[in-house]
């Protein structure tokens, strides 16, 4: 017990061992301690979805998770989406090509959520995409371009699977 | 460049201080909870507790994180009883074929619980312990006539769902006690089950909702369970409407009239609060509309129509 605890975790493939204040959120740990500022904080009570990261393959609100809870976990943030040769993930390319962002503040959360959706359901209907993304708020795009981008990414990823 | 701590990182922390423990066994967890005293809290999914900490609505002295107690992560059917352990997430419920087949009302209601990332963390037992009157799970458990299994270092006890709520966001849990499991008896074969709710946006807390289980035998209603969400201090069992339904003739030609009478009874019985989302009168109106819809859908699913 005490105010700090030491955790070990893997973030975007890199291992860390850090002492963290027990009350620190995972979002603050990623941003302030690891300087991974691609994870954005909007509402800080789980409503907006901007801070969504992947923990052990599942999308999670990093503002509603304590850093100590990430002990022994594998985390992927927006910074970890590029492949080993530095190329964007298909979902990033698709958001770029389909104008799936304007200011970009909400985008990291959308990408992590969309990746989980497409892993579980590689061929979603538009309604399924909208349902999956309903927990992420975007205040500039009007969502249509985001949905188009996810549908296009799903198509492209299915094509890549075939080859 | 090596990552550096943000210079203001300590000032920017939202949650108040607490002692944190992550026990690996239930025994250790219950001992930690006992030692924590009246202001110790259990942290499971954290999807309600963490916002309350971030907004400093809650300030527990101790957080007992149960996420590493693997024995609480069970979802089993034994005979006609569904048993859901304290670490089972909403997402696990949605993935379960056993639940979809035997307890479809639970699946249907869980699709309305928040969003993907919240469902990946939030737990059924956590929602029931939190007892938000607008939440789905407390009402669904009551509709199934389920029960709550409570543990402390003193032992375990099982409490009927109807006796678990003790007012808004309050339960009969004593200091040192935690919910380790909830149990849902399987309705009789051929029972119709339905859940409907109204929320401003998909995944929001319900402004109002209704859950119904109907059993029809030889053209008569043999069993009726009806609960409305968002109406009172906790799950609202519409006992008067149930009495009206049980024993009544139930067929395609008379059911609409019967369900309208049940809805009127519900509207009579509820005394919904007014808040920023809806007036009391609007909630009462929704209780009637949603009761009719839930009953009609449940009846259609009995296969009697």
C-alpha cells in the first residue's frame, strides 16, 4: 500500500516499469509520464470516448482506468498503430482518404474503437458501424465521413486478407 | 528524448487519495474490505465509480480492486439457474450464447447498456450494486425474480432482488460486504421475454424502460413479471399490473385491451421524479407506452399469437 505503486506494462510493444500514484488515471500516466500525448482527454468521466485505448485487445476508457490497474497489461495507443516499417494502419489511411477528421481531437478514440469493431466483425453493416462508434463523440465531422472511412477500411482490410 | 513527467502532473490529478489494494483471492479481498471500514469501496469495472472519483462525488478511503480475483469471473448455468460472477462484463453477457437462448431479456437489455468500451469494463454485479434507478440491470434481475449473493468475512447470504434495493443508489449492503454473484432463474419453456427503453441517444441511461416476462397456458396468463426502469428509487416492480394480468384470458383479440389496462395501472402506481432529462408527467406517460410495448412483444414471443 502507500501513495505510489510500481507497475510493469507494455505500451505499443515497449516495456515500462514505473512508479505511479495510485490515484492517477491511465490517461494521465500515458500522457504525462510516458509523454504519449496522442491519447486525448475530453470529458474525463467516460462519456466522450476521446481517451479510448486498447488494453489486452479490448477498447477501454483510459480516463476511467487507474494506471495501477494496467499492471501486467498490454496497451496500444494511437502512437502504436503504425506497422514496423512505419506505415499507417489501414484505418488511419482510410480516415485520411475519406476526410474522417477535421480537428482530430476525437480521432484517436475513434480509431481504437473501429479497430476493435473490425477485428470482431470484419464485414459490418453501416448500422453496426454507427452502433459501435456511438460511444465516441465528434463535434466537427457530422459523423458521415467517419462512418464512410470505417466502411472503406473494412473493405480494404478484407481485400488485403485475401491477397 | 526520454519521456519526462509533466511538471504539473500531480496538481492535475482528479481523484481524491485512497489506499489501493488488488487482492488475488476472495478471502484476501473480503479481509481487505473488512479492514477498510465503512468508507472502503470495491472497484470492479469502475465505469460508475471512476467518474464519481474524478468528479469527487465519492471519496472512499480504500479501494479494493477485485479485478485480479479470477474465481469471480464465472458465467455458468447450473440446472435452471444462471450464475453471473462479480467480474463478468456487459460484453461477456452479450457474447454468451447460453444467455441469449435462455435469458434473452438479459441480452436485449444489455445491448442498451452504454457503449462498446464501457461494456468491455463495466460489470453486471457492479451495476446492480450501484443501483442507479435509470440502469437496466437492477430491473432485469428483479424481473427474473433473481437473487444477489453477498459475501463478507462472516460468510455469505443470498437476498432476493426485490429486497436488495434500499433507495436511490443505495442497497442493503453492510460495510465489509460485497456482491459476489447474481442469480437468474430460467423462466418456463415458452415464456415470452421483452425489454424496451427510451433514451435520448443510443447508450444513454434510460429516461424510461420496461421489462416483461409472460407465461401463457391454455389461453390464460399463468405468470407475469413486469418492471419499469427510471421511475423510482430503484427497480420498480409493477405488482398491481402483474395482479391484473395473472389469470386473465390472453389471446390475440383481447390482449391489446388487457395491456392497455395494465399500462394504465402502471401509470397509476409510479411516482417518477423530475430531472433535467424529463418531467415527472412525461416519465409517467413513457411508463405506460413502454409497458404496452414490452407486454405486446413478450406476448408475441410466447408463440400464442
